[in-house]
C-alpha cells in the first residue's frame, strides 16, 4: 500500500511526497492521486501511445563504489525491450580506463558523466538511474545536462549529514580493502561476479571514497539536491545496512519534486536481489515522468 510522507525542505517547510512500500507479493504500485501514478505493474491502467524510439528517454545507469556497469545487467534485462538502458563503466572501473587528467573527485566525474551522456544520447532526453556513491556523481552531473535531463532515480543513495568518526573509519577500511584485495583472482575463470571490485583502479577508488566523505562534499549534496528541476524517485531497501533508509529520506527531502519508495526485505543491491520488482517500480514512475515532462515542454 502507498503512504504519503511529509519531507522537510531546506527552509523548514514541508512538501508532500508519495511514499510507496513494495513487498515481495506486490503486483500493484499505488500512490495518491496527486502523484498521478495508478498503473498496474504489468502495464499502465491508462495505456499510453507508443513513441518513436528517438523520443523515448535513454536510461543511464551510474554504478557505485568499486562496481561497474555489469551491476545493472539484471535490471536492464527486466526493463527490456520497453526501455533502452545504457550501463556504462565509470572511468577507472570495469573496462573503462581513467583518462589522464581526470581527477578522482565527485565534481570531475559529474562533468565527465554529463559529457559521455550527451555524446551517447545524441539529443534524446535522458533519465539517470544511479546507485549509492553513483548518486552523488549523478547529482553533480545533473547541473551540466540542463533540459536534456528528464528525471533522476536514486537507489540506495542518500546522505548529506557529515559524521567525522564514521567517515574516517570508512576511509580507513576502504583504503585497506583497495590495498589488500587479491587482484590475481580476477584472472581466474568463474570469478566474473567479483571481478569489478578486484579490477577497479586504486587511485580512482580511493580518491572518490575520500572525496565523497569529506566535509565539503557531504554538505554540498543537499545544495545540489535542492537545485534539481526534474522529478526524482528515491528508492531504499528496508534491510539496507550500507545506506539506511532514513538517510535516503533526508536527502530526498531537499527537493520538492520527489517520490520515495521502500522495497521491503531488500538490502543495498535491489537491482541484483529483486530486479523484476525494481523494474516494475521504475517503469510505473517513468510513465508518469515522461507524460509530465511532455506537458511541461509543450
């Protein structure tokens, strides 16, 4: 069932946001009438006419720390053939080397992502779908995409609250993981599932982790979120111990054009745990976002 939540805005006021809770047995996503979402998971209750391919938004997956575009494969398959999903590797991760001169910072990666998206989309509208630390990169990228960006889906991505001790510990543990990981395992057959963390470039991994946990970067996230001018969907898993749902709700609250969704019984990787349910949730939201964007631009 859907619930409506009031989320705090930077000026202390409150904006209504649709809060959806999806359980394993769910076959329907519902929300208040004001949210304009009443589509059945298997298809819209009010079917929309098909659009030419070049008018459909290109979905772009932005993975998180130590991962790669392979993270999104189950979700991309679940969204096909209705949606085209580009699962790119960020520089220094997966199969993409980090260009010389690209700094390992959120701002630099945000600018790089915007350029890569514009080149790939060739004028098509774009929806960014990001995960964890990739959500911070997507927020930085949004300011560079302008009107081409039609929506933002943030999965297990939140924060905006600086925690000195916790972040210092995270940096130490992360540096240890990068330094002591057995990279030679990536050469063995049958290790595809764990290959991304083993192959990530050390400088890119450590640099992005250090940047994302410093005081200035953390406090910039609410500012960037408040500057969003497109609808956004913020998804958390009820059992996520890496990015707890309360931090997702906190950051989402800085933009009035947001909806919240909770996947019950899901951890930090819903695109791997329940790709079908995640795809249904995103598809329902996308139908509303595309229709709303067309009305606003007409």
